[in-house]
């Protein structure tokens, strides 16, 4: 099987599994991350096969369901071997997937390859901007969370247990994760894209509080 066919097979596999996923990691998230990652890979001269495959498979196995801080990648590993991806490429893809996610900022997620940096940037870019806002509220709704409660302030997470068990409202997630992402971008190309998306979030929050605290003044 040549690489283009492998990528097509992977798209079919992922679309099949994640199409209607309800917490913001659905197929369209994958498709956006894939397109962003492909663009970043070209700009940053990364290996496009590794980047494309990793972007497509990065949410197939979810760290939130595994016991330790590392994502359990059994499903992904089995799939890669079923389509004949060689051991070296497979190892690169799996290593990135195991280590790339934010996990409340309590685990080291730094990437030492340009391919890992590019995919991580793409996933983080899809967590900010207008799409990031929409995904954050979709995720909160999926978890039955309040969108906001002014009495509950954002947390500085200390452990993965806290991240997994936090009873929280959605606005806090902007402070606990989204507003931090701009400064965590790895590549110069992603930093440029992140600036605008970060500004969209800041403007949104300002308007959100103005409406929440409406007092008859027009801003
Ligand atoms: Ni993702």
C-alpha cells in the first residue's frame, strides 16, 4: 500500500469512528486539525506523511479513559499495523499521540520533533478562536456543565486527578486552558495564526461579561 492510499484508508477509519462524537472531538475537528497540520508541515518543512497520519489519529485513543498520564494507544497501534505502516513510522506517530495533549497543563507535553510540534500546534489552534469557543461550550453541554457561575473561580490544577474530576463551569476553561495556548505554540507559523484566534477569545469574554452584568449602560 503506498502512502497516499494509507492516508485515505486512515481518513475512512477515523471518520467512521468519530463522525458523531459529541464532546468536540468529532470527525470535523479531526478534519480541521488535519488541514491546519498539513499547512504547518509545508511551511515548517516537516515530514508530511507522519504529520498527516498523526493528525488523523490523534483523538482515536483518549487519555481521559486511561489510568496514567499517558494515552493508551492500542486501537491506533492495531490500525497502523493492519494497513502496513512500517515500525519506524508507526513508532514516531504513537510517540507524538502519547505525549501531545494538554492534560490540564500538569503533565509535560513538550515535543522534540518538528512533526510533533506541528500536530500539537494544529490541535491547539482548533481549541482557540471562534471554533474554540464553540467547541468549549459544546463540550460543557455534553458534560452538563453550567456555562458560568461567577462564584466559582478558575483553578490552578496540580494533578491529573484534579483535571479529570473538576466540577467546573465552562467559562473557567477559558482561563485554565484556552488563554494559555497562544504562548505555548511551538512553530512561528502557528504563532501568527494564534494571535488572531486569541484576540477573538479575549473580545468574546469582554462582551460576555458586559452582557452578563448589564446595567443599562451602552458600551
Ligand atoms: Ni484533538
